[in-house]
């Protein structure tokens, strides 16, 4: 395809590529740097906020019953008797090396171990929830756009409203009542790793994933609908139609591909929503993922675990935002690089 | 040139205009979803305010009729301690609605102050405030609320503070954007030339004209705040255990849902109906005030 006539001096395609490459690398570098800064800011906030709260973790560790000597020994052991800036420096150094300390409640298990066990569960859950949301939203969005203002479209609109108004954890409870308690088709709680086989994994995760994915599918379906409506009124669609293409091909091939571009931006929001959903829904289904680890940590005043979980969850968000930004520049070259 | 209109017809037109319904009422009556939403909300608020008079029983009084299925006597059934579920759900409306409104009011106040200051003064103040807002923007509101409750501890006031802080980024962004647009308008310049102080410009000239998108955002945020409160209560991070809240009733009933489905259904239906009504009404407000869809649909 011939390039558009440049307004200024023409440059060779190779030079244009080099220029774009330079733009992209400097953009990526900036984004990565910004992501690191955000993570540092979050880590710092977490460190100082948890230290500013009333309540002594050492006392909590000894169940508020210890004598002064035992407290002093433990304080020394964990470096809590040192100046705050030394603690902060050490802490940053340690988490920089993946050392989040050990749980101070019960097991004394290293936080890294707890998190590395929990993370695959949450990831499985979020992934399946995303697939379910897409499976609901894409057909619903297309049908609503193509059959605009039909009873079907109105029906989907109402369903989307319902999906957005339902607490995800409640939907989880309703699903348990129907599919586990009454129909007895699926297990109500627990998790089976993929190593046990695909079917047990799916059977355990399908209810929680549906509970999490429903609200997101509502947002997604509305987005696909409006995006499709916009694309369907574009000139190139009229051209495609006037070429005599069947409507099915126009919609599925020409319109959908372009309509999905803005949807990619919401995958960042998607992940955020799915993770937020996982935090609560894991507790409904007793799945020991990051969300359950975080909440149990908070309830047990287990600060190292809380810190570790918050940092890992935050890192996931920051990474997702970064990946989405990068993906977007790759998919749509028209995007302006700041 | 147009023909002069006879006086009698002028007065007839004036009268007609006066008799005509105001625009907001006409739009409301035409919008079936919004009307239903508003009626349901009024009923809910009345039920919450008049809870001692309208609930069939004391929400805390226990009895030996434990886990009884819905009946004439107990329309929503009873819980594991024999307490009337309908009464508990009615009392739960108090906490949910109060938290929803209180958090959004404080969140809006704080967020608007931050946004207006950032937008009006610009410079380093803008940089600091907006860096913070950007940082918060990167995380879902609910997760921030969980983080903050982890720091502050549970309890009614802490939950309100946590949710209010978690939601303020939306308001700050909108307020700042509006200020940046309005600040440059001629009438603001005019007021400044007449010697109006910064405070007067912000409060009397800029803020009143940025209310529409803020009101729409506030409505959306109330529904999110109610969902967030329910989620926190469900996780045991909400208001204290003796207060019946919808999230807490669901959490308490969780161990019995396989035997007593009503414990898992009715409190959730209450949450859904409330949030749905607010969303219906919010949609109407968005159309009425002509606010285009904002990109704040993260929860």
C-alpha cells in the first residue's frame, strides 16, 4: 500500500522505521520507569502506614500476653528496636530480593512460600473468569449492536444492569445454593490444581469464576455494543456492504475486528475488577488464593503476610497496566506516544 | 419580519408554559426504569428510617424457631439463632444506606477540594495532588478500601473513612477537569477583573457550574459504596458484629445456606435491588444533566 503523501520532506521507509523504533523504545522505557516508581511508592506507603497504626505486631505475635523481656527479645530479633529509616532501608532491600519475611501467626511459614502457593490459584480463577466474561460479552454485545433497540437488545441491557448491581460474592452464594446444594452437580468449596486434571480443576473453579466474571461481562458487553455501533456506521462498512458481502461477513470480519480495539484498553480494568472480585469470592469458596491470604492476614494481624499480599496484588496491577499500554501501542499504531 | 402576536395569545402561551411540567419531571415520567428506581429508593429510605415501626420483630431477639423457612409469620424465614430475617434485612438497610450516603458525601467533599485546588492553582500543588490521584487510580477502589481497613481496623467510622478515601480519586479527577475548562471562560475572567477573591471565584463561579458531572458521579459512587460496604462486612472487615448489615447477614448465614437457602438469598436481593434502583436513577440523571459517559467505571 502506498504511504500517504508526507506534508514535510519525504523520509525513506527505513528511516521512518528507525524513528518509530526510537519513539517506541523511549516510550517503553518511560512506562517501565513509571511502573517501578509506582511500586516503590506503594511499598513505602505500605511500610509507613502499617507502622503508624496503633497496635504492636510483637504484642499481637505473643497474643498480648508476653512479659517485657520476651517482647524485647523478639523486637531485637526482628530489628524493630532499630531506627525507622534503618528498618525501612532493610525492608526495601529484602523485598527487592523477594524476601517478605515469615508469617508471625501460627505456622511461621515464609511469606514467599505462602504467596507462591496462593498465586496460581488466584491466577487460574482470574483467567477462567476472563474467559467466561468474554464468552458472555462478545455474542451479547454483537447481537445488541446488530439488532439495536430490538427486544433482545433491551433484554441484554436489563441483564447488564442486573450484572452490575449484583455483589459478586452474593452471586457466588446463589450459585452454591443452586448448583452445589440443590442440584449437586459441582463442589461448593475448595480448589483442585491443574495437575489433578483439567476436569476437576474446572469443576472447582467454574462457579467462583462465573461469580467474578459476570459483572465484568456486563461492562464488556456494553462496550462492545457501543463500539460495534460506531464501527458499523463507518464508511468502510458501507463499502464492504456495497461490494456485496454477506452481512455475516461484514459484521464478523470487518466490524468486529475494529470494534475490539477499544475493548483491549478495558482489559486492564478487567484484571483489576477480576482481582478485586477474587479477593472476596475466594473467601466464599474457601480457595486459598491471594485474596484469602490477604483477608486472613488482616484478621490475624499477621503484618508480614498482609504486606506481602498487598505488594504482590499491587505488582500485578502495575504489570497489567504496563502490558495493556504496550499492547495498545502494538495493536493500534495510530496511538500517540507520550 | 414576524407578525406581532396578539396580547391574549401571549398570555395564553405564558399560562401554557406555566402549566407545563418541568423538564426533569417529564423526563422522569417518560423513563420507566428511572421512575421504578426512584419509587423503590423512596420505599427503602422510608423502611430504613421507620425500621422500628415497620419491621415485624426486634432484629436481635432470638427464639427457638431456628432456621425456619419463609412463612406468613416470618416472610423471609429465620436465621440460626431464630431471629426474624425480614426485620434484620430492614434494619440492615439503615447501615447500607447510611454508609453509602456518608461515604460519598465525605469522598465528594475531599475529592472536590483536592481537584479544585489542583486545577485552580496548578503548579507544584497540582503535581503533588495529581501524582497521588494517579497512584490511587492504578488500583481498584475496593482493594484500596481493604488496604485501608487493614490499617485502620474495622468499625463503622473506619469503614466510612476507608471507602471515602478509596473513592475520592474519581471526584478529584472530574473536579480538576471541570475547573481547568471553566477557569478560562470569559465570565470567570470578568469576575476576576471585578476583584473577586480566589475563594469567591472557586466557590461562587467555578464550582456551581461543575456540579452536573459531580452529581452523576456521586450517584454512581453511592451504588459502588454500598457494594463495597457489603463486601467488607462479608469479609468481617466491616461494622461491628452486633449491627445487622446486609453483608454481615450473608456472612453469618454462609455456613447454613445448604440447608437454609433464604439466608443466602434475601439479603443479597436487598443489596441488588438497592444498587439497581440507584443505577436506574443515575442513568436518568446522566441523560438529564447531559453528562457524557465518564471513564470511571472501575470499582
